[in-house]
């Protein structure tokens, strides 16, 4: 009779769980399950819920919106200068949103799976690099819907620059569960800092939106 899941299964499932809550979730599941089959059955519905919960706690809707606007502006500008006919084609503007969606997905997952105990200066850029890779990967499956190569390369390059700058200026908010043991004074300071960043973020978002609106107006003039 099995005494629990094998170590190989534990490590494999553990890789799917965000680092911030990996030990707790794996420990609880291991205690409840007496066999590998029971463990895999519970993991099939517990792990997705844990990932969604972690995404909700680490994602900032305003910052994601700013990242989306920045990335879309980059692809729009590159296509405007290099392959303008794409913008006049059917669903042209929708095609620009596909690589942007890939970048946002990678950013969200990178934030969710980041380990709060391991902080290093380049961590905000990791999601941008993964997002760019996922944006290129999404183009491989689109066929005729894919952006022209030159527009994709230049757009992705500008998007990396803009989004990485944005994430360095406005890093994602810290997970509240990780700051529970920090003195209240420092938590208040962090809240004040976040409050000061919000108006600046809104200002940047409005400026970029105005630029995009002007470019669209010129396009259909």
C-alpha cells in the first residue's frame, strides 16, 4: 500500500505551483492523499485554483493596462512606419493586439510565479523577456494573421523598451501576505508610495492614450 505520492510526482507538481505558496500547498496535499492517484486527482483541481488566486493577488489592473497601452503603441507605431497597409486591412488593429496579449499573459504569470524571498534587480525584466518570446511564438500559429516580420521585430523591440521602463518605474505591488510581519510603519510608507505612484501612472496612461488616439485619427482621415 502506498504511503503517499512519489518524490518525482511531488517535484513535478511542485513546479506548477507558484513559489510563494508551494511548500504550504504541497504539504497539505501530501497529508491528505495516501496514494499517487489521489494526489494527482486533487492536484488537477487544486493547482489551477492556487494559480488563479496567486494571479489575482500579484496583478495590478492599472499597471497591466499601462503595459498593454505601451506595447500596443509600440506595435502600432512600427506597423505605421514599416507596413502601413496592415492597418488598412480587415481586422488590422486586432492583429496588433495578439502579440500584446501574449506579452501580458507572460507578465501576469511571471509576477505570479516570482519568489518573494528571492529579490534581484533584473526580476522586473524577466517577465518582459518571456513576454516578447511568447509574442513571437504566437505569430507562428497565426499564419496569414501574423504581422509582417519587419513590423513584428521592430514592434517587439520597442515594446520591450517601453514596457521594461514602465515596470522599472512602477513595479507590481507587493503581495500583502508577504508583508504581514513587516512593522506597520513601513507598510504605511509603502502604501503612501503606492498612492503617489498612482496619479503618475494615470498621467502616463492618458498621455499615451492621447498619442494613440491622434495616430488613429490621422489614419482614418
